[in-house]
């Protein structure tokens, strides 16, 4: 059985005070379900990770980073490594979020190196994949998602790949208020699972959690979670409001 997983990506929002307050409200409001019937994680900006990790140390809400570098140490000015993230209490890391791919310009090859480095450093990567609107409109969704998965997981043994969670986030649905319908999302999630089975084996495919992300709100979360291959939600905007995020967690639990 795949335990549902709800992750909140705070992006470049909050400050030192509001990040701790938000984390504490989420942790206390979800204490009956978090860690038992649903995995919950928050992804604050780098500079608040340690503060949030400390605030959550007595709770079952995990902390993750929004990005990581692909080397463990050295002359890489401005970058942050997996061992550093692990050291301050991170469990997860997002790799290849669409804003990193399309705003910052990260390539499939770099994302693959980040996924591998995260696993080596003891973190659990969430590999984000998803097509642009133009790619969906020209029927390239399957091709794009397959390419991103194949390159994102390249060179990983089945054992290492079992540390990875996949997030399907159609770029046209992120921060736009336009959500994929549960059927559209389910279709791609099933493709992802089939792809994992072909690349590895059916056990790995059945055990891997595949999250949906893209304008998830409390009024669509339950329908999305009702789909067979949707195992959780990666929530951006709505994760900045504790009440909304808690309602989404409850709908998934
Ligand atoms: C995200 O940041 O991964 C995301 C899905 O954002 P939003 O929920 O705001 O669309």
C-alpha cells in the first residue's frame, strides 16, 4: 500500500517568523494524521530550513529543500549540497521543479545529477516532471514526461530509484488556477507507473508514490486523490495558508 503524501512547496515566500508560525500551525493541526495515515512535508526557502526543521522536531511533519546541488562540497559559490541539507534536518528535496527547468534553465542532465547526488547524500528526491501547454496541445505529453523520467532516473539502480517519489506537474497548471482534471492527471500518472515498470519492474512501479501538482486547492484535492494512480499532492500556493493546507491534508488522509 502506498501511503498518501502531501507536500507543501513554499517557493520564495515567507520570512523567518512566518515560516516558523506556518510550520507550527501545520504540524499541530495535522498531528492526528501526519506520519500515520498520510506523509506530510513542507519545503521552505533554503534560509529558513533549519529554523523550520527545529520547530518541527517534535512533530511528524518532514522538511524538504526546493533544490540541491549535484556535488557534495567544493568551489560551487552559492550552491547547497545534500550533506548540508541532511545535516540541518532535511528529509526530502525537490529535483527538476518546473520553475527550475523553465525559469532557471536546468537541463534533464543536471536534474539527473541532482537526483543521484540527493540519494547518495541520504535525501529522498521528488523528481518533478510535466509538459508545457504547447506540448500538451501538440499531443507531446507522453513523449515529454517519458523523456524527463528516463533522463531523470538515468543510471539509477532499482534500489536507488526506490528512494524517489515522482511528481507530475503539468506546467500549464502550476500557479495558474487551472488544474488538470482528475481524469487528465490519472492518465499521465498511469503512464508514469507503466514507464517505471518498463524501466525497472512492476514491484517498483507499484511501490513508487506519484504526486500530482498544479493549482491544487481544497475544492479539487479529494477528487484528485480519488484516482487510482494519484498517491499524493504537491501543493504550491495553497500550502501558504495553514487552514487550506490542513484541509488538503485531511482530504488525502
Ligand atoms: C508547485 O509549486 O509545485 C505548484 C504546484 O504550485 P501551485 O499549487 O501554486 O500551482
